[in-house]
């Protein structure tokens, strides 16, 4: 089977599984309860979704990270809770750069569904001063970080630390000496957060001084792309929900979908959602073949656009639904909360537009210097 056919089959399998195991009643229960947000992780591990980008020599499918893009669109469509980003991306991105001890931790997540987490200060620039940071001193980690997705449930955490102005990567276990974790409240209905305090924690190195920055840059790029894909799935599903409601709800003896204003709104929402879907496919398909500058630029531009479009489409869907759209009984309410949470993770539109501008200016300056 060709890679493209296999990727399409995997996405379809995820869609079929979630239709049966994650129906509307189950979804609302999971989103309403912090205790249930990782409940489907073992089943998805059994399905093989976390092995997609792990090399065949390590027991995975050996597909490129771009194969995760259509799967994350399905995650968005079904509003799936859980550490899907961490469990899907981290094994594929860092497996080749860790020792046998580290690989055992990652393999447990891939095969059995143990939860992975990532402590990365780059999840935001605007709020970085409030979130905290981690430093590496002689290979031991010190610092505090306020918000690690699924940090309280993780069996292994990828920690981004700084040493003499350069990034270092480590895998740590929550039971390691010097690790303290506290639960933190979450406004994201699909995610639990943990506050980490590290006091002289010894971790497992990921890469070395030469390779760690490259590995980290790839993790951050793909985090933005896969979050954008999830937002694309959210936008697509909200268009479908709005159309379904507009065909049922009546006002003045007519279904509201027959009103010109509603037609125009739905048409705009559909256009935005389809364009975002196509943008996701284009960026994911070429990201790993681009030079670093272009890859960083594409990932940032995609995430900035996805953050804006998904929220706008969700707001349009709520407007079509009227007052009921703001209630917990309406699915669009949950999609909107999720879109708002994902909008900020690894940069909202404003933050990423600033980064895109800085990247373009830096590249332009570098080319000018080369010509001189």
C-alpha cells in the first residue's frame, strides 16, 4: 500500500473509531470531567496512532510526521480530549536521539498509552515571564513552570532547559528525586495542567549540544502545524453543525437556513474552513523538505491563520444557533472553548504575526549582508 493510501486509511480508521467510542454523550462527559480526559489514550495506542511516525526499526510504521496531519484533523472534528499532541509527536521526533532508557519510556507511551508531556517555555512569548523556565546546571534541572499539559498524569516529560543561552533537552520521570507536581485548573475542556518544580533533577539527555536545537526546532514547528490541523477539524465540524441547525430551526414559519443573511454567513464560514484545510495540507506536506527559515515561517503563518479562522468560524456557528449555542448542551459551545484554548498554545495570531515579521526581517538583513 502506498504511503498516501495508508495515511488516508489511518485517518479513516481514527474517524470510525471515534464515531463509535466517542459519541456525543461520551464526549460531553469526558470534556466535563478532568478525571476522564485521558481515558481513550490506551485504546488509541492499541489502534497504532502513536506509532505512526516512529521508525520501522523501532516497531513503528515509519511514516513521516506529515502523516499525523489528517489524523489531527479528525481529532479536531471529534473534539478529542487527551495528550494527543504529546503522544503522537514526541516519539516520532525524539526517539532516534535518546538512550535505550529513554526509548523504553517512549515505547511505553506508543504501545500501551502511558501519557507523555512537554515542558516548553516557547508555548508562549507574551506570557513567558509568568509561566517560568528551567535551567540546566551540570546536567541537573532547576526551575518552575506553571502550565504543563497533562503533567500530572505523564509517565515521561520532555523538558526544554537552558544552559548558557542554548537549549538542552531532557526526558524525566515524575517520580525522579527533586520533581514536584501540583494540579492546576484548566479552562481548556480537553486538557489537564500541572505545575512543575524541579530541584536538581537528573534527566535523560535528548541529543547533544549540536543536535538538541535542531530537534527542538522540529518539535516546535510540528506542534504548531498539528495544532493548526486540529483547529481546522474544529472549524470544519462547526460549519457542519451550523448547517444542520440552520436546516432544522424555524423562524416566522421558515427554516432559518433559507434566510439570505444566514446563507451568506454559512458560505463565508465554509470558505474559511476549506481554505484552512487546504493550507494545513500544503504546509504539512512540504514542511520537512523546506530550509529551516522557510519551515519556521510556514509553521508560524499556518498556526496564526488557523487560530484566527477557527475562532471566527466557531463564533459564526454560535451566532447561527442563537442563545442555545452558549449552553453546555450545544456542541458548538465546547468547540468554541477548545478553539480559544488552542489559539494561544504555541502562539496566538498576534504573537505569531510578530514572529513572522521578525523572521522575514532577519532573513532580509542576512541576505543584504551577504550581498555586501
